[in-house]
């Protein structure tokens, strides 16, 4: 591909991104309660960020080293309830009380964690860096949780 083609393609991506953001905005602006329980609340900023930039190199090769034992899953659940549920909701639907007035809203991670985009490196990066790269209210956890704890959380997210 020459530079012109690359530019044309990235221009089209930016247009597409803008369009779907506007559409999301319309859906989110729907009547009260529409987003509760998380019909469409996915993290569009984050998805667009990754489409444009890819994941930072230090995260790209990350793989969950755990065997996802019952113990890891139980630990992941406890970590989830104490660090994430306030925003993402007890069942991961993006409907926790602390997330009600955030913009963007917390994502429905119970659903997202089962989608192909939710790779090990993607989830590890998201939890480590939080909202810093995408200007959201999600806190970074890299100085709060140990590497093993992040993997236990991820194991739990995939099964919740
Ligand atoms: C203060 C509220 C808050 C807390 C606490 C929080 N998050 Fe989030 N989270 C958000 C918001 C807002 C978004 C959507 C914007 C973004 O992607 O940063 C989000 C997005 C995400 C996403 C990306 C979903 C997608 O569609 O790409 C994942 C995964 C995630 N959070 C996991 C977690 C986990 C696991 C924890 C606990 C360790 C946690 N979050 C704690 C607010 C929070």
C-alpha cells in the first residue's frame, strides 16, 4: 500500500468511528432505564483506541499463566466484588451504583469478556492502565493488584 491508500483507509476508519459514537450517543440518550442492565453499554472509546493504536507493546504478548482452578476463580470473584462491582455491578452488567453518573458509563464486562476482542492482553491492559489512555473514570490497577490477582480476575470475568 502507498501512503495515500493508508491515509484514505485511516480517514475512513475515523469517519466510521465518529459515526458509531454518534449512534451510541443516541442509544445512550434513550429513556431512563434503557441502559440499565447494559443493553449496549460497551466501551466504544476503548475499542476505537485499540483499533487505531493497537495495544502497547509491553502488553501485546501477555497470556494468562493460570490454570483457572476453582481457587483462582473464587479469588477472582472476591477481587471483583471489592474492586470492580461498585462500578460494573455485582453481575458485571455495567450497572453498579458508583457508575451511574459516569460518562462514559462502565461497560457490561460480563458480556464483553466473552467476545473475541477481549483477549488476554486486552483485558490485562485495560485493568492495569484503567481509563488513563481513553480518558474514562476507570482507575488503573497496576499498582493496586498483583499480576496474579489480575489474571484471577480475568479468569472470573470470562465465566461470570
Ligand atoms: C470508577 C468506576 C470503575 C471501576 C472501579 C472499574 N471500572 Fe472498569 N470501566 C469503567 C468505565 C467507565 C469503563 C468504560 C470506559 C473505559 O473503557 O475505560 C470501564 C471499562 C472496563 C473494561 C473494558 C470493556 C470494553 O468493552 O472494552 C473492562 C474489561 C473493565 N472496565 C474491567 C474492570 C475491572 C476488572 C475492574 C476491577 C478491577 C474495573 N473495571 C473497575 C469504570 C470502572
